[in-house]
C-alpha cells in the first residue's frame, strides 16, 4: 500500500471536515445539535448511505 496516498486522502478528509465549522460556525453548531437529537439507528443509516455514496464515487472516479 502506498502510505503517501493514504495520508493524502486522510489530509483531504480533515480539510473537508474543517470547512463547515470554519465557514459557518453558527450553522455548524446548529447542525451538530440536530445530529445529537437523532437516534442511533438514524445516524447509523446516514453513515451507511454516506459510505455507499463515497464508494460509488470512488468506483466511478477510479474506473
């Protein structure tokens, strides 16, 4: 495995994760508050859907 590629991907994830709180801290705080109100199953389902979307995007980009 190419560690440089893995670390690059991880760095991009951190950059994307930091965009919301940097660009709109008030909106981000509201979003986190709403996420805290969701049930475990709702969060798990949302996470699964996001993972599938990421896998599909990766498949089409790398194909």
